[in-house]
C-alpha cells in the first residue's frame, strides 16, 4: 500500500464528465489541494504536443484517465470512426505522456463493454478477448481494450505503475437525462417525473422489463478509484468496479416510480429491443482488496432525483 500525499499534483482527465466530476469531489473531500484539469477547448487530448505541454507545465504525480468520447447505441453506430480514433488518441497520448513525464501512478478507466457479448455471467476479468464484442459499441470497446493493453505494455516494458479499472453501469449527480441518448436509469427518472408533472395516466418502458442490469453510484466509483490508487499494484490484472448485484428493468422502473411519486401505470413496449439479457460484473477482485460499495440503490436514486430536481 502507498499513501498518496495530499500535496501531490493529481490530474483528472475528463473532469467535467459524470465520473470525472465525482473524482474531483472525492479528491477535494479527502484534502487534496493540487487537482489539475483542463477542458477540451484548453487542451485537445487527441493531439500529442498539447498533452505533452500540459504534462510539462503541471508535472502531475498521479493521473486518472476518465476522459473519453462517449455516447449511446445510436451515436456509436453513426460515428464509428470518431469513437475509435478519438478514444485511441486520447488514451495513447495520456498514457504515453504520463510515462514520458515520470508520473508515479496512473489509473485508466475503461468500461464493462470490453467483455464479449455472450460472455458468462457474472463477468470475470479473465473473460476479456474470449469472444466477439457487442456490435453496437464495438468501436468504443476496442479503443478501451487498447487502453487496458497499453497500460499493461508500459508496465511490462518500463515498470510503469499503470493500472486499469472497469466500472459497471454508473448513475448519480451530473448524469445525462436526455431521453434520446441517456442510459436507462436517468431516462426512467425523467419519464416518470414528466408523467407525474403532466398527470399522464401511464409511462411506457422500452422492452419486456425482464433484462437485468447492475447499477453503481458514481460517488462509490470515485471512492473505488481512490482505493485502487492507494492499495492496488497489480499491473498485470485490471479490476472490475461493481456492486455484484443486479435488478430487473421492471423492478428498477417500479423503484424509480415510487421515488418520483408517480401514481399512474407502467406499460412495457415489447416491440422495442431488450438488449443483452443480463450484464452483471464479478466484483470479487476489488472486494478482496477491502473495498465495497456503500450507497444502496434506493438511497442513490433518491439522492440523484433530488439533484435532478435542483439542477434540471
């Protein structure tokens, strides 16, 4: 175990995103006084010279790579070149730049979409590269796999302390509530909220309601990242970040309905796609290091809905 100096310079790449903003909140709460970041307008992470200049200027001791081009199924399908190119360039520049500038430790954040579409459940870390990817987001997944392998390569060749973590489905303050491209939980929250406001008799939920999904509060994810920076040194093996429990979409919809206070009915539109029947991660590797999620799903959704009411 290392104890991170609270005076050390910590660079959070992607500080405006759902995960990045939670990481900044966590670092500030833990007393880190030198957190650096930059918007995409200030530093284009796709450009090696811009990233190199940023590293030379700030000389971070620790780097958390939460920057990425992200989007839903439609965006991935429409812009496959950007999803592959932009993410490859962002991670390559950040990881190589960290090596060149002597960063003490780097944490690269991937996604559970790196695992094969038909991998057994729950998803173990060793299932990586054992089968074909989900076609709707393979461009993003391939870029994230490359990031994991790049961290391994720099560790193997240069002894760099570069580690990787794969969070499950995240939600929380700062989430995207756009009905066209948001994920299932914030989309449900907004649907039920607007139905309540408009006194609509029913809310329509896509699919059968039978698929099961796992949800992790983004503040738990940020806590896990800090835990891994301080306690995890195995550069050969990446780590899933998850709860280790899932819930059906039907039960999730009922829970969101209750929290929002909507009193109408729920209709399931089975003509719409269900997606994968189940996506649950095996979180035993991170649990074995002494970390586990602390925010229950009902508590987390209640807090997120309060944030939505105050900020949307």
